[in-house]
C-alpha cells in the first residue's frame, strides 16, 4: 500500500467536565487528527496532544510541525507492506511520540479496512469486551470529588482513579475509602512528588489501592525502585515508559509492578504491542491508559486493550464521560457490567462522523506526495 495523501486537522472539543491534574487544568480537548488516503480508503488516527507541554514535551504546535514537515513526507508515496513498518520509517525523527502515533494509527486503520478485519484482530486482541474505569481530576473540595465518584459508580464504572498532588492526597483517599470501602481505587500523581515524600505513599499504602501511578519524576527509574521497595501497593509507571526497553529496564530495576500502556506516549500501536509483550514475558500486568482521546483515538485503544496481558481496567471510559457529542457514531458506551465492547467492525473510519469533525476543526491542511 502507498499512502497517497494526508489531511491534518487540529480539533477543539469542549470537555463536559474540566479535567485538573497535578500539572494543569484542561477545559477543551484538543488533538491533531490524521486522515490518510490510499486505494480509495481513508484511515484515521489521533495525536492526543495538549496545548501546553505539561504531560510530556509535545504540544499541538509541535505535533503539527513535525507531522507536516517530517513525518508525513517520510510516509507519503512509499510502499508499506505492514503497518508495523511505519514505526521504522519514522525512527529517524527523535521522540515526538504522539505525532508519530497519530500517523501510524491512520495507517493501521487503512490496513484493517483493506483486509476487512477489525483492528482488534490485526493487533492480536482476544477479548470482545474490556473492563474499564474512570479517571477523575482534582476538584475544588473533597465532597465535590466524592459526589463525582458516587455518580460514576452509579453509572456502572467498577474502578475509579483519582488524581493526586501534594496537599490533595491522603485526606482525599481516606474520605473516598471511608465512603466506598470495597471500590477498586487507584491514584495518579503525574510525577508531582520526590522520594522525600515517601511517607505520603507509606500512608496511602494502608488504603488497599490497586496501584499508585507515576508518583515520581518521569526520568527517575532509580528513585521509583527505592519507593516501590518500601510499599506493598504496586507502583505503576506512565510517563517514565516511552519505549518498550524502558519497560524492561523498569522491571529489572524493580521500579514498578504494573505498566500503563498508552500508544500515544510510546509512539504508536507497534511500540505499544512490543511493550505489552515485554511486560507479559516478565509477568508484569499492563492496562490501557488514556489522554482524553476523542472516539477516534479511543477505538484504537480499545482494540489494543483486548490483548491478553491487559489485566487491569483501562482509562477507557464511554464517550459521554468526556463529550456531549463524540466524533464517532455510534459512540463508545458503557455496558451494564462495567465493560465496553471492543469494535469488531473493519477499521475505524466507517464510524467517523465527518460533519462533526468539520464542526470542531480549527485548522486543516492537505499534504500530497
Ligand atoms: O496521566 O493518565 C494520565 C489525561 C491526560 C493526561 C494524562 C493522563 C490523563 C488521564 C485521563 O488520566 C485518562 C482518560 O483518557 O480517561
Ligand atoms: Mg497517568
């Protein structure tokens, strides 16, 4: 297959609920969408970048620049026998993983459609439904967060993750635990602490959390290992794992006992598959994280999360947790048993609602060979 043309777009969708983490607050979901054309088909991918370089170093502007000027030209017109080759072809560009993931996903979608197979099958997924949870941001007060937890538990979410940061941690978890003694609960610090804060985590260790996500610096596998050695609760790495070999090193060092896999952070689905396999070979469970993706990115993440070593519920909530109106039809819905159905249809594009994409597009450009 040869990709004949690519359309890049920046989209902006209002989030139903502002999302606050230790690094900042988002009220609008932005992304760079990639639509690749080949053989009369369209493939869609999402680079779920934010406006500011707070989660990782990328932004909407860097993704746009790197896609338009480097990544897309490297793929246009070149023969691609399998979507895994896209990663090799893009390797000459250092980092810029979210930008790469958006383009690679569009090519996976093209291949799925051409083969008449689901992305799940192409990736080697085995489940028809995946267990999902909900990730809740920092709220102005603890009672407000407790009300949000309650609302999502009532809707059927069976696992809740709450964001923590210094000053919004132990009291928050204690109160949620008090109200929901049996709720599968986990926390995410997005790198907001240092090893000197270990006593905070030793206190959190008493609340039977599923895991503690990315407590320390993204570049600090060594201190994560020291922290993990002091805790019964599993440390889970998100920001620190940007390459499959990071997972191997983190596991060897004892920096974590669980890994969060996000194709966007790792540079695409191929890197996510390799990370899944590295973790599986070491007996380390993984789960699928999210970046508040639109349905376009979410459908690909759902397909990935159907692989066997995804053994914990994903941050893969239903469309209505994020948006009044998602970019796909039908939207992602939560089943009564707290799962989400993994799409069995061939590719993502048939579900993309172009009219809605057009309405939220703030910038677009065609790139041709
Ligand atoms: O750290 O997992 C994170 C959203 C944006 C940036 C980073 C993170 C998140 C989430 C949201 O936790 C997960 C979701 O998409 O529901
Ligand atoms: Mg995280």
